[in-house]
C-alpha cells in the first residue's frame, strides 16, 4: 500500500515537472511578445518601385500601381506588398524624424499607407543601415528606434533595409539593431535585408531578417554583367546554387526582384526567369509598371500553378539536380510528395532535355506529368520525361507519383 502511494506521488511529481519543462520550452520558442515572429511563412509576394522607376517615385504613381495590382488580378493570386524603394525620403527634422519628399508625397506617407491598405494590400518602405541610402538620402544609422516607431505609426508592413555607406560597420550587428528596434516598436513587419550577400547573411541567426538578398542588383537582361556589380538573370541564378539549405518558412534567400515585363528580355526569357524564381522559393516582388502590362506579362505574373510552386507550404528551396553545360534540370519537393521540375535551356538553339524520376528522388517507375505553363496534363510516364525546350526558355512540370 505504502509502495503504491509513493509510486503515485512520484508519478504526479514527475508529471508536474514535465509539464513545467514543456511549458517553458514552448514559451521560449514562441516568443509571443515578438511581433515579427511567425511572419513570411511562405516567400513574400508584392511589387517594388526600384527596377522600373528608380528614384522617380511619387504618391500618384504608387496609388495607380496599387489599383493596377487589384485590377490585373495580381492581388487575387497572392501579391500583397506595395513597396516604395529609395528616394521617398528627403531629410530629417530638428528632432531627427525622417521626412518624406513633400513635393512627391504631398499627402504624406500615412495617407498613402492608408490608401494601399484600403485596397486590401500591405505597405512597405525602404531605408538603409548606413549614414545615407544608396541614392544619398538620409540613412537609418543612429536613428533606428526613432525610425522604427515612425514606421509603426505610419502602419508600415514591410521594410527593405539596404547596406550603402556603412564603412566600418558590422553587418550582423547593424541588422540585429534594426530588427530589435522594429520588434520593440510593436508592429508586425516583414524585414527584408538587402546586404547583397557580402557577409553571408544566410549564416546569421534566423531571427534577424525574414529574407536576405544573396547577390548584387539584378539587371533586365539574360546574362549581362555591369562593371558596378549588376547582373543579368542567369548570372544571379548561378549564385543561388548551394544556398538552398538555408531557406525555409520565415527565412528566405532573395535573388532580387523580378524584371518580368520591363522590356530587356523576351517573353520566353521572362517565363524562364519567373519559373526559376518560383522553383527557388524566391520572394516574388514584381518590378515592372503594373499600369501598362501586355497580356503575356500578366499571364506570366499571375500563373496560379507556377505561383503555387513558389508558395508551397513545405517551404523547401528547389535546387539544380543536373548541369549538362547549357542544359539544366532543377527540382523542388512539394508538400504533397510531388516534385516541381524546370528544364532550362541556356543555349542558343532549341534542345531536348530529359529528367529521370531517380534524379528527382522519386522512387516509383510511373508518374503523372502536368505542364504548368500549358496548364495541361501530359499523361503517365515511365521512369523519365523528355521535352524539346526552346532556347533561353524552360519547360516547367509537376511530377506526381
Ligand atoms: C541598392 C539595392 C537596390 C535598390 C537601390 C536603391 O542598389 O540593392 O535593390 O534598393 O540600392 O538605391
């Protein structure tokens, strides 16, 4: 009897201790007080002004772009953020508060954020960790808390934070400082670190930013390079190899914004660019003029089946599984056990490319193939699939066992 009582007390005691330990661990992991926790569970989608407009930004254009995001159907397929890049800001007032250019934004930033929100969209801004932005506007250094409070008061939902004019600064510390200021300001906000991969931000703690640029600036061309570091689509693509293991829900590699529709590449090339960004689980930030899009541009940017690959909840970044010189095979595992596959032809002639089920790690002999651009089921295939791929183009399929 005595033994039985001791045993029961022991069990109860053990149960209480176990409960306390689990409770403490779950509290620590969830950090319920951090408003930035648990955001960007799939790669952010939206629009950013830089690629098309550079410094030529104003409130009328941003309002029209917001309207166009709704009218084009982009909002309905998942695009969410409208982000003003560099040049919205012009000075600081005597208290240190950041001041928007009142000629270009006469109604003020809060009114513009309200407009964007009224469209069912979210609002983003750009700043920089250094003393000045890349275009010489006031930077965030030394004003982190003040700026973070201002962004919260303006109801900003997304901040892109650049890395110009940062001589002597420690990148990880600088981004941590801004992240902490944003958390303290209390508003949920996606924090996009634009440090160009210089200090390997993919190795930093996941709790600093939700996404980080991996390279210098994208250019609207297939494979050009600029002497200041800008790069075309395929040059950026090559620099993503090996980074796949660092991406996941809440923390994404960012190979830079989209150039689709900006005119420097043809439709086949833009389709390739969009397919590869999707298989990379890259943020899909359109960078074109949404008010003046061709039908083909809309068709690329709003293809729900390709977007679903980017946004797949498993959150695994796809990778290159074969490289035969100019002919490549990329694959991404999806939540439902299927694979998204891109066959990429970088040569200057159409070419046949095949993919075996083995190399995309499907241990079946037969699988169904769906063409995601044609939106057509192609049938059941034994062991592999082959297709003629247009030069500078892709075939993108979903392979389901
Ligand atoms: C840097 C960034 C770009 C853009 C410009 C703005 O070059 O990498 O994406 O934000 O600054 O000046």
